[in-house]
């Protein structure tokens, strides 16, 4: 895998321009996970997980806030991207179905 697969040796890397900025967390963002080309989830020190629609990036769709302290990791189940798992410094791992409002 290469970040610039068509480049020749010594050629400068072309950088992409920023496409979207998502703003909604109240603390440092610790993780993001694309669920598919349209949706992603992000986790933060503010103890929340936010679900985003990249076609409407002005505001998150759902805020999950069942963790007590920062959410340090997040990942999606590779066989069903509606299922995500989050890990927190509150010593819990939570499994979420994004079709529901709580874990």
C-alpha cells in the first residue's frame, strides 16, 4: 500500500485538501472508525461517541454517552458495520448497535 501509488521515486507527494471538518466533541478525539463511505464514529476524552453522516457533516446524528470517562478506543465489526465496540478508562467495553440509541 502506498499513499501515492502513481509516483515515481523521488517525486514529491501530492497532498489532499481537507474535504470535511467535523466538530462536536468537548475533548480530545481519541479514535475514529469509518463504518462505510458515508458514516463514521468518533470517540473522545469527553466520554462520548458521536455518529456522523459525511453527507451532512454540520452536526452529528447521535451522541452516545453511557461511558463515565474518556473513550479511548472504537472499532466496527467487519461483518456488520452497524455494530461498534468502544473501550473506556471507566474499565468497560461496550458493544453498540447504531440502529439503537443505547448499548
